[in-house]
């Protein structure tokens, strides 16, 4: 996440301000490390991040301490640290598209360059047309593809709404996330809006627990803990390092990611 909206690492220029776990920092260098083998880390919740085997992510140990660990060292059940941030910048005040337009694309500039009100308006239309809220208060969205679901999961995390992803279905999995959804996004439908206004949070939690997708709330500093499900080889691609002068890490897809980790 940058001062001008959500961008891929390879498209971030020197001089851009980028979001870290301790605030904003300015990118002063960009090192392209050539074509390397990369791996995608997938969590039980469906979150994902791609990097080389040497790239380091923040984990929480069994003792509750935070430490850096290479992607190549991750195991099933390793607890990764994400952090709720904010949707920053954005240069587009309107996203005149529907969710179906992004079925075959990822990190689409027509979408990720919107400011927060534009993104929330887009999501409101998506949830009204393709989402639902049960009588227990469980809110879900059926996306047109897994690729679009992964992107929307990341976007909504930055807005403050953690989601559980099962293939192309997204479900709000925390009470605090539901409250942010109600405040910033919501529904246009009279029926769905009325149901959202009358939700009982404890009823929602019980329903999520019955489905096995209830998630612990973020801590007081916004840290959100997810568990590694798999690490998959994902071919080869050009990798980039973004050294930051004042910080040791930045947020990538919401994950605390070391700024010199091998790409």
C-alpha cells in the first residue's frame, strides 16, 4: 500500500511513500534481482503472499515472540503476522466497473487506484449483487474467480475487514471486521441493509464457529495472526527489493515483510 493507492512492488518508484508496520516511509532505492524461483505462501484463512525462499516474513513463535523467518523455513501451522493498515491515497474518485469485470485479472489498475470511498462504493455494489447476510449475521461474497477473490480479500484487509477465503467465496470472520463493513461498505438492498442493522454479533460468532471459520480478533496494535497452510512453488519471475531507510519492514498484502529478504 502506497500514498497513491495499492501497487505491486515492481511498479513502485523511488520517492514513493509506502506503508510499513510503523507508519509511512519513503522508498529511496529499488533493486531488481533478476529472474528467480518464487513460492506462494497460503494461509488457512486463504491469504497469500509470493516471494523467494530467502524472503523473510514476521512470525509469532510458540512463546509469543515476534521473529523473522525465511519463506523456505515455513511449516504448516507457522503463525504469520499481518497488520491492519488503511486504504491510503488513491487517485481515482470513482470505480465505474462491476466485480464481473475483474474475473480474469489481478491487481487491476482500474480498481486498485481508487480512493477509499470509491473502493467502498464498488464493494457495496458487489456485496449487494453477489453477497448475502444470513439471519445470524454472517456476511459473505461470491466472487467471479479465485483470482478476484484473492485481490478483494487483500483490499478489504487494508480497509479493515479481515475475510476468510474458501476458493472464490469470502466471508467476514471477525466481529470488528463486521463493524467496519457496516460503517464503510454495507448494502444497497433494503432487505440486506435492514438485516445488517439488526445483527447480533454473538449470534454471528456462533454461526462462524459452527462453520469452522471464526477468527480471533486483531490485537490492540492491529496485529492479525494467520497460520500457514501450504507453500507452493510458483514458477520464476523478476523479483524486487525495496530498502527503506527508517524501517526494517513494509506491509505486503497485509503481511509484515522484511525490506531486504531476497526478493
